[in-house]
C-alpha cells in the first residue's frame, strides 16, 4: 500500500527549496546592463518567514548565483543559502551533517533535472505543477500552483496546518 503524502506531513521539520522555477516562475528579465532580474511571490516569503518563526529549518539550494536572491532570502531570516550549487547533493549532504537530519523530516521542492538526485533522498519530494516530467514522476506531491505563484506557500502551509502551527500567530514580521 502506497503512503499518501499527507501521512508524511507530520514528520517534516526542514524545508529545502530550489529558486528558479520554484521560488520564481523560471523567467529571467535581462536588463540592458546584463543583470538578470527574477520575480518572487511575497506569499511564499511570508510562509517561509512564518515557518522560521515557528522553529522549522528553511534552506535554499540553487544553481543560480544572483546576489539579489541571497539578499531577499537572508532578509527573511534564512541562513542556509547555497547558490551556485551545480551538484546539489553536496549541499544536501552538508545540511544533513550540520543538523543531523533524517530523510523522513525533510521536504524538498524542485522543478527540474538538477533537483532529481536530492529529491530521491528526502522524505517528501514535491514540485510545482509546471515542473518537468521527470520531477513530477518522482514527486510525492505536485502543488496545484506553478513555480513563483505560491507553490512554496502551498507546501509550507500544509505542513504547518497538519502540525497545528499555521494559525498560532499570523505576525511573521515581514
């Protein structure tokens, strides 16, 4: 009998997210000076800050290197931000060692092939509904939201609601 993703939610205490295609819609606006601008959803930001305030770990592993992304995420209070991570499994293993993580406690949301190796190892692999086919196939939950359109909020809110921590305090300090 296959386990429903909802049965895994009570065990989650760590969220790991990719950036491009998860926290953003995957589109880049290229400015005349060559700067690449991404758009993030403030509802995702609120949910990440809320999770941090409730004692959850929120970590970022991304192949992108935009320092504006780092600044935004650090301003939310996220400390574990790995940018330029082309071999995401290395950063995942660092997090496992640093926090003595157990796979069953980790939710990872990715959208493309570079996320695959980590998603195979975590307790709850998730993705936005516009993720590539290979990622959808290994995901235990596919959000009804697209990347950059609230998929991060979706999974965080589900975990916190199941653990009765979502509505305790709506002041996330954003």
